[in-house]
């Protein structure tokens, strides 16, 4: 995690860096810091807490004008969040300062070695070891800083995106990456470096995505990129398509609320140019060259983490129902370490909003090394996962900034639904008429999500009633089982209420013991093939005095006589229900968290991009 920003050019660096850090705060908000080269030398300023704390702290300094600087917002890995562990870190001579996003796995060995040489460490971080290690090479080899970085990277094990500023070269920034993202914005006589494009977008739309094992040197207004083997590469300039308004709150109190409400549009954007129900057309550009492999796969393995894993579970139902190919859904963190049986006949789908999740990336590399075909479903364009996969489809949900994933989830399901329908049709497991019927219904989803969003006021009333509960259960079956898991995850991550999602029928095997008059149970009980069974499960909870909040299909006349609250959502095909049934659950968790005074967009202990294992 952690967000990094750097600037060198003709403008004042500090305001650009601070603004950039605020945009990257979703990546971590334990502490923030900047290093600036001013007339007084290379100054490092850092503070525990959010970027605003750092800003307050900087007011004490009269003159921080500088045209070059680096900044960091931290999600703590090594060492508690405090001023000392905050980045940037100085080298021993204080000639260099460095920001780092990632984890250095062999820092302990390097540190011991440096301690033996007499180095002193002020922080508990791996990053301080990293810059001191670079300086040690610089001193002993009498080489340039750039060469010292290159030599150091051959010895460093782990993930990093780093930027170093050198007191003696006021027009130079040196950056490198492996495993953590780094984007370079190329402006007119100026350069911006950041963990993603959001700090860059208002200055330039020309960017270079640094690749793993590459070192970028910006010196004297020139960008040079070399591999760590010292081979020069040609920087490829990409045009950013991101709009500034997409990364602003646009009048909403929180990004999460904005993102929940954007879903009719983000789902439509995801389908735009791909789905044309009238003419029976469904085109996923990324699949074109891999359709054969996909169609003939012996098995589909879906790998992801968190909410993306829940989208993967929905996809399991979709692929098996429509395309009749066996599917396994794997937590990337488990898959990568359990010596899985994978081979060239497997088609792997990796799902990730950020495209930077370390476990998912590692799972991809593992499956790739075993000859499998990897297809990415990512939201962030140009992200590491998008580039590590053989092919893929972007979700086009637009930037998701709230730590709790909402619109990315529905966009992921939209892409996966289109993939399943296409696959089923191509394999002949879906008849033409059924295929056409499903395409037409899929096109109506954005407007049905719009209708579901109108339930907001009712959901606020339910939130008020249960906001002080200590536990919640979420139950659903079939396509609504992953939705139950997702509803529970949303609630726990932003409101800190313990919540569990379960398949409704499993309740009798254990969790029913938890039911008493204090326990709110959210049932997703839409009119589908397991409706009658779920109604029986509702009765079982009712009999034990549990409180029932039920998400039902509009017009349902049965559950309303049993539930304490019902939330009626528009009817749709059973397979498309998760796209609608998750909406009230997102709203419920949002309102409960706001009412409990929680920081909805930046919940404690979390970060948006999980770039550590
Ligand atoms: O960026 P990714 O989709 O790979 O992230 C995976 C999870 O870290 C993410 O979905 C996480 O669970 C969300 N905070 C849930 O809201």
C-alpha cells in the first residue's frame, strides 16, 4: 500500500505534492511526509496521521519553496504509525531522501550487515534500511547514485516503487519499481511521479508506466529509463483518459456514497460498445484472441481477494449455469502458496479493482509459470495485473476511491456475466432464443439499479434502528450467497460491527445458535429457485426471535408478514439479481457507518490497494 508522489519542474513542488498525497490517501493514511530541496538544503518533514496533519505541521516553516520534492502517505507495515516511521527517510549522510511503497523481504539481513558497519537506524522501517543500503553502495563503489540504486536493486528482495532526491543534484529524481505501481507524468518542462495517475491528471495526460526492474532518471528535464541490467529502453507515452471530475466528490459527503450512486452509469459504461441486445451482439475485445482457449478450457479457475473474490463466486454460478464448464474460485493468497494443480488446459480469470493486489499478482505469476492462460478483469487501466495477464477486459467503472468497493463489484459482475453469456452461446450450452432473452434483460439492469437506489430513505430508517447492534448475520442462497458475504464484508469494514455472511441453509449447522432478540439477520430472499427454502429459513430465525431485514422482489406478499423490515427491489433474471440485491446492502452499511461516526472512505487499518502479502 502507501502512496507516493514526486515533482520536478518549474512550479512550486509542495502544493502539487500535498494535493497528490490527498488523492492517494486511499492507499494509506497512517502518516504522511515530504522531502524538499530548498535553499537551506534537503529538508524532510513528516507527521503521524493524515495529510492534513502534515499540512498543519508545515505551516510552522516560513519558506518551503522548492521546485523539486517527494511525498508519501503511509499504510504501516514495519513499525507502528508515528512520526519517525513516516517517510521520506534520509540516508545516513542526509544527502539523499527516499519514499518507498512496498515491502523489502530481506531487510533484516541487510540491516544486520549495516549495523555491523556502524550504521544507526532511527525508525523500525524496511525503507530506512533500503536507502542506507543504497548509500553504502554509493560510498564504497565511488559511483553515481543512479549506479548505486541499480546495484542495490540486484540485492533487494521484495516489492518496491521508490523515488530518491539527492541534495547535490537539484534537478534530478531517480525512481524504480518492482511489484508496486509507478506512473510518470510527462509535462512541459516538468515531470510528476505517482502511485497512480490521479495526482497527475490535472497537469498532463501524457504518462509513462514504469515496468518492473526499470529505473527512471529525470535529470535536467530529460527522462531516461534503463533496466536494472543497464539497458536503455524507449519510454512509451500513453494518453490518459481519466477525467478530473471522476476523482472528486462532486457534492457527495463521501466517495463511497458517490460511488454507490454512480452504479447505473458505471454498469452502463461497462456494457457500452459491448452489448447490443437488439442485434444479439456481445463483443468483448479482450476475449477475441483467446475465445478458443476459453471455450475449450477443461476448467476455469477464478482468483481474487475480498470483494473481487465475491464477484468471482457470482461468476462461478454464471459460468457453470450458462457454459457448463467447471469453475473453482480461489483466494489468491491461498492459491499462491498451496502448490495447486494448474496447467495449460486451465483458463484463469484474475479479478481486481486496483490491478495491484500483491496476492492476486503472485497467483497470476504462479499460474502463468505452469502454462495456464490468464485473463484479467481489472478496473484500473494500465495497472500491474492488467499488464501481467495474457488478455483481459476492463470494467470501466471509473476511479473507485472509497476503500469499500461498491461500483467495482457490480462492474466486475457485469463483465463476468457478459463473458458467461458469450461463452455459453459459443459452446451451444445456451440456445439462441435464451441468449437473446438474457441479453435483453441485461440491458435493463442499469435502470433497475437506478430504481433500487431510490430505497435509500427506507434504508436510513433501518440503519437508525440497528446501528448499535454488535453483530449482524447476512443470509442468502444461490446467486445471493456471495451477495450475503459481500453485505457482511461491507458492514464490518466500514462500521466495525461484526458481521457474517452465510449460505442460508447452512445456518442450521451452527450459526442458528447465535440467534436471539438482539441479532439482526439480513436475508436476501428474492423470488428465485430457492425462494421457498429461504422463506423457511426466515421462519426459523423468526421462531428464535431474531430481527429480520429482508431484501425481496417487488410485490412479494409472503415475507412481508414475517420480516421486521422489507426492502423491495426490481425483479430480474435470477442470474442478474446480485447486480441489484447488493445495492441496498451497500446503502445499509454506508448509513450505519455514518451514524456511528466512522470514517467511511478511509476505515481504520485498511487501504484501498493491498500491495503487500
Ligand atoms: O483491488 P482489488 O479488487 O484486487 O482488491 C481486493 C480487496 O482488497 C478489496 O476488494 C477489499 O476487500 C475491499 N476493501 C472490500 O470492500
